[in-house]
C-alpha cells in the first residue's frame, strides 16, 4: 500500500529587505544622531515640565514673599535666583524648539543624504536589492516620524508651560519665539527643513556644501515666514473711539489718523489718551483729524495663522521631497 506524500511548497522569502529592515538599517547608520535627538527632546521636555510645575510654583512663592516685604513704596527682593533659573530654563526649552529646523536641515543635508552619496554607502545599498527610490523613502520617513513625534511632545509641553506662566513670562502670543514654539508651525518647519536638507544633499552630493545650502535655504524660509506671517490671515481694522480701547493681547500692526485733507498718516498716536467721545472729538478737531484707525490681529487669530502657515510649510515640504525623488531618478536612470 502506497501512501501519497504531500509536499509542502517552500515559502519564498523576498530577496529585497522589508520596510522594517530598511528602517532599522537607517536607525543603525544614524544612531549617533538618534541619541542626540533623544537627549535633546528629553532635556527640553524635562525643563518644560520643571518650569510648569516646580519652577512656576517657586516663582509665585518668590513673588508672594516680595509683596510681603514691601513697606510703603519700598520693596526688598528676598531672592532673585529662582526667577533667573526659571527664565534660563524656559529660554533654553523655547530656543530648542525655535532653532530645531536649522539643526535638522544641517544634519539632513550633510549626513542623511550628501555623506551617504559622497562615501558610496548609498550605492552599496542599491546593490543589496534596495532600489534608489526605496532607499530615499526610508531615509526620509524614519527621521520624519521621529522629528514629528518629538517636536509634537515639546510643543504640547511648551503650550502647557506658557499658558500657565504667561503672567510672569511677559511674552505675548505673537512674539516670534513664542509663536513658533506654541503650535503646529514648529512641526511643519522641522519637516520642511528635513525635506530641504535632503534636496540640498541630493543636488550637491558633497557634505559641507550641502550643509551650507540646507542651512541657507531653511534660514530663508524661516525669515520669509516671519516677514509675511501677518499677511496670511485678514487683519481687523477699527476706527474712532475703538482705537483707544484695543485688546491688550492684540498684535497692533499699524495705527494712525486720517487728516481732514484726506491724507492717511500711519504710526501717529495723536488723541489716543482720551477716553470719552467728547474729548476725542475735541482733540481731533483741534489737530485737523477726521478719523482714527488701527489695524491689528486679535489673539483669536493665533490658530488661523498657525494652520495657514503650517499648510504653506507642508506644501513646500512636499515639493522638496518630490524634487528630491526626481533628481534621484534622473541620476540613477
């Protein structure tokens, strides 16, 4: 009696590395940068948490002691060390978020792409069943995921710290460093810097020139963002008595007067010290002014500005990534 022997088909393992394997290879090659990133995020997060909790409480206690030490109009500050430490920690943590795009751009241009191309490491990877497009995708996706996660954590902690301590931080929402570190613009800027750095490395293919180009382009993007930010969302313009009662949190862009001749004069603060309509009218008549006006962004414009600027940054990111793939395809075809 013969027994039919069922043969199990052999499982064919793909010859090319899996996506997980490619990602792991990127992490191994750039493990030094990974550790630097982890340490930077950990230190910044620890500083923000300290400022939100222990630091803020210590500053409030110090302010209470100062108030109790006042005799008439004379106050003796019992200690300024706590406030100085608090300011130093918050400044460091905020700066870490604000200047992160420059570090990312320099690293992406010099190390992530250019050095790999210059040293031949990329070409070696392409001979190991990893296509050029897949290599570049892994080079970008792995750091993008880590940068997005780390920056998001820092932004959330910074918002927590700033919202709780704004009464003694004396920083308005529209100040450049506060604005950049308090919303999704920080993430968009970091991702844009990553893409610009990768594109610079792909174009130049040499470490130091790619570093310089990536840094310069990122600086230009950040500078243009600061310059044109106020134009991303329509401003609010008020006239008359309302000009003398603008919200304290408003970002006043310009204010001035319209003369009886019809000439519009900006940066003119005439008659703003009067509160009543009668006094205001008298002052305007005396100075030949027919109307007061002011243009500003209220604090409610923070999120619209953040979302619009983030969309612009992500669009630039997508364009830079697309160009990087086009350059790679042209050079490896």
